[in-house]
């Protein structure tokens, strides 16, 4: 089994910054991709950003230029630096990882428990 533990959420004023962290542990052979999703009240969960093992990144249009994803492969960790935060960024943020648990297994998707980010106007 694989566990993802997120940290770094909180309450911040509009224009402020937060940094989220997510560490994966457990039965991990390799991590193909890691990412961040968010879910606001009454809305569907949406992809914020992702990063694959070669460092290629992908961002939702709504966060481009404000958010930066980074990854530490040695620590099985992913980070999300969020700058110029807006009230519409308020949501529960979930870490996600696509993991091979052995060299011959298929990839499985694991999720963290979520961390609340609230941005006041």
C-alpha cells in the first residue's frame, strides 16, 4: 500500500502565497507522475497541475504563471508553490500519484487525504 501525506494548507489573504507538500511512502517501485487536484464546494474535482518523472509539467489555465509544481524524486515528494492567490483558489487540494508498486505491476493511482486552502478577499 502507498500513503500520500499532504501539508501546508491554511488561510491566506488574496495576493498571498502558500506552499503545499506531499510525501509518498510505502510499497513504491517507481512513481510515474504526481500532481495536485482541487475541489471547491459544490464543484467537481479538477486537475491543477501535474509533473511526470522526466520533469514535464502541465498546468490548468487558471493557475498558469501563479502556481509552480516541483518534485523531489529521491524523497518521493511533490510540492506546489502558490503565489498571487485569489479567492477562487479556495478549495481542498489533493495530492495524487501514479505508482508502480513492483517492477512488473501495472500503475495504480493513489490519493492523499486533502488539505484545505482558503483565500480571503
